[in-house]
C-alpha cells in the first residue's frame, strides 16, 4: 500500500511568508493507483495517519558553522478531511479551486514580494512593498551571503522572499506525470500528426530596436517634437 500525495504547495500568507500545504493524500491498493485500498483503509484511518505523521515527522538540516543544526517540522495546524465526489463535504473541485487561487496569482498580488528580481541591496530598499515584506527580503539577502547557504541562491530569489520552488509538486505514482501531460497536449493539438513540421530549438540573438523604416519614422517624430518644444518656448 502506497500513500501518494501532491505536496508541498507553497503559496504565501498575508504576512508574506511562504506556507506549505499538502492538499491531497490518497491510499492505493497493492497494484497502485488502478486498485482501491483494502477494507481496513478507511478515510478515518487515513486521516488519523496524516495527523500522527504531521506531529511525528521531522528533518534535521546538515550542521553548519553559522546556523548549526536546525530541526524542521510541520506546523501545529492540521486539518484532515475526506474529499467526497458524490456526497456531503468538500469535493475535488473545491481543492482544485483552492490550489488554482494561488497558482494564478503573481508575487505582487499575494504581497509575497515583487515580480522582478532584485540585484542589489538598494533594489530592496526601493521596492514598493510593505515594511514586513522588505524585512523578509533583507533577511533573505543577508542569509544569501553566508557560505553554507550559497547552494540555496537566496539572493537570486530575494524578490520572492527566498522561495524558489514550484507552486505544486506531487509523487510520481499519484496520477500522471507532467511529461505525459505535455505529450498528450501536443498530440491533442495535432503536433504529433505533422511529420513534416519543423521544431526550432536553437535560438540566437539577431538584434533589437527599430527596423530601418521604423527608425526613420521615429527620427521624424523626434524632430517634430523638438520643433514644437522650441516654438512653445
């Protein structure tokens, strides 16, 4: 029996801190997702297992000369409820709507930072964010300068308060894979049925700015504006 779950989801709370959620846990039969759980694998027992695991599971970080060893645990708020497709209670559509609410929001909308990267300390000071979010950005920047945290690239992701993960992940056996979904989408759109189609995977920089004709038009407009300014003066 394998419990599979899509996790963690890391939207941001109102105070700007990334929070991790496990929206769905499922108990499969011995053959995997195609087989239902055994008779003893009830929703109540699975919910009890989730609560117990949340209180017991912990991960110790590697020791570092600055931070020492940290202990990571789930929070104290655990709300395990069965999802019901054809009866009273939360259903799968409710979970999908909950996840979609965060997936479709940008960093600026959730108050979790900015939609552009910060490259200097001054960028943090000039960012249009709350004082609380700015303090979290400063913390990410300072921690990013500690050698033992270098692999986390916290300064690169200071604009999202140091969080660089995908909004949603899942175990391989839960349902399907993103690769399979991309392949099915491509087949549905007809790409796989066009053997003569050419897919360009090599991109190169050619140039930027106006074309020759557009450059002449822009220069003419600039001259007109300069004449208007002189006449107005």
